[in-house]
């Protein structure tokens, strides 16, 4: 059932089914839906909705594999734990390394997105303030994080609903613009699928919180598909509505597609609301990302892949407080000094490799362990690798380099596990 904490207390199981679903929704319905459609439309053209469907199928396979693994190994760390337990220490480490590095960059990108919407020209200062504030929320307990995430999800869903209604009732809307033309560029559609996968990837947050969920064997396998299904419905509705107004070319050329769509639909008064919703969505993504990265950091620190003091659990709040502070500090430095708003491709590459390892781990489950149908991890593994290596060349090169550095560090150090095996 997963390895217990090494030399320290475990985390407290406080989250129920609704909390887990909401955290998954908050992770997925974030800044991705406001930012990812434009680069995806540039790659896919009229095949945008086909790319969305491909991303959704791969995400479903990943979600199913992750849920079955989380029920079997309900400990913090997600695929880091699954890879370690099912495939061996190196594969678990590689998954954890890719997740921590890629998602730390995504945290900074989300923080800068908040700054860009809240106070243009002062993005870095706002980004650092957002990181500090949300790290403080995470520090005081996962239940407070879940409550704040509920508010954020409600606000973002209301904004997205307003966008869909404004576009659907506009005289500019033409549903035929959303339909793929004959013979869309297959490579471009796959590349767009990889980019849109960025917007689905948050369901991992439910699995990485496995040690804090009540009755994880039942709760996690139910929460993951519920959250993913709800998000797919939302994304399909938003994508169809925006395409119906802007068309593939207009969507591809837009820097703020949802705001531009309501403007083109004849409701310019809604544009500031959409921009505010994008800022709130980015805050929700940042909150959930900080939560997930800190839990994977905790799991890797327990095994000595990261400094062991990061495995400490706060005696009052029951959270990995040192890991949270360390992650928050690194993200704040990046947000203050770098421009990482182009990190979608890089993050997608790391996360797709992470889920490839999750699917390979799910393949090893026995029937008595709740193994999903064989086709699910097989399609998930093949889909992850295909989408990862059809991403823009720069993203593939950077992601491969980061994984190579991590692998080299592992081979040099080869830390011992708590049981004394490497």
C-alpha cells in the first residue's frame, strides 16, 4: 500500500470526495483554458476540437491509471510513488524529478499570469506577492486550501458560463467555424493535443494528495473521473463557443481569446470580467500547483532524493511545511527574475513523461489489485509519448535535457531508501 513516512509522522486524512473533486477542478479549470487555446489553434487550425478530443482521451487513460494506482498506493507523491513501487526506484525518481522541475516552472508562469492580468507592467511584484500569499494558505492546512479552491472554482465557472452564453447568443456565432475542415494537418493536430493536455493535467493533484484523502481506495477512483468529466464538458463548450465567434484563425491570432471572443460577440462590457476571471483562475492553478509540488517534494525527501529535512510534517497543521516553504521560495525567486509565460510546452513535456511512467506502472497491476482494462494503460502510454515528442522542438529539447540532468544526478548519487536498498 505504499511506503510509510520515514522517521516521521504521516499526513492527516481530512479530505472527502467533494474536497478531492474540487481540488481536481481547481487544478484543471485554471489559466490553461484562458491561455492554451490560442497556441493550440495556431498548430491545429480547423482541427482544434479534434486535438481537444485527443488530449481528453489521453487524459482519461492517464486519470484511470492514476486513480487505480492511487487506491493501491495512497501515499503522497503520485507517480513518484507508483513508479518506485511498481517499476523500481529509478523510474519513480525520474517521474518525480520531471514533475517537480516542470511544475515549479509552471507555478512561476501562473504567478506571472496573475500579475499580467492584475497589474500590467508590474507582473513580477504581483507574482511574488501571489506566491507568498498562497504559500501561507497552503501552510495552514489542506482543508483551508480546499475551501479557498471551492470559491475560486465557483468564480471561474461563472465567468466561463458567461463567455459561452455571450458567444452562443451572438449574431456573430456560426457553429460551422468550430467544425474541422477536410484533411486537417495531422502533425499540427497532435502538437495541439500536447499543448491542450496542459489544461487537463491537474487531475494528478488528487492522486498526489493520496495520504490526505479519507478512504482513498474508494474516494480517489471516484474523484478523478468525476473531475475530468466535468472539465471536459466545460472545455468543449468554451472551445466550441469561442470558435463559433472567432473562427480558427481569429483564435490563433488572439493573445486573450476568451476576452476577445466576448468583445467580438458584442458584449465588450464583459471583457474586464473575463480578464478578472483569468487572474482568479491563474491563482487557483497556482494554489493547486504549489500543493502538488510540495507533496512530491515531501515523498522524494523521505527517500533521500531531496534533502531529508524537507520531509518534516508540521505537528499542528499536519502539512509538509518545510517542503511548502522551500517550493514557495524557489517559485518566488523565479517569478521575480524570469519570464516563464512560454512554459506551456516545457511543462506539457514533463507531465506527459510523468504520465507515461504512470501508465507503465498501471500495466503491472494484477487483477486483484484493481488493474484497469489493458487497453487503458497501453493507449495512455503510447498517447503520452506521441504527444510529448510532437510538441514544439524547443520544448522537447529543453524537457529532454532536464530529464537527462536528473537521471545523471540519480546515477551519481544513488541515495539509499529507508530500508537500505537503492
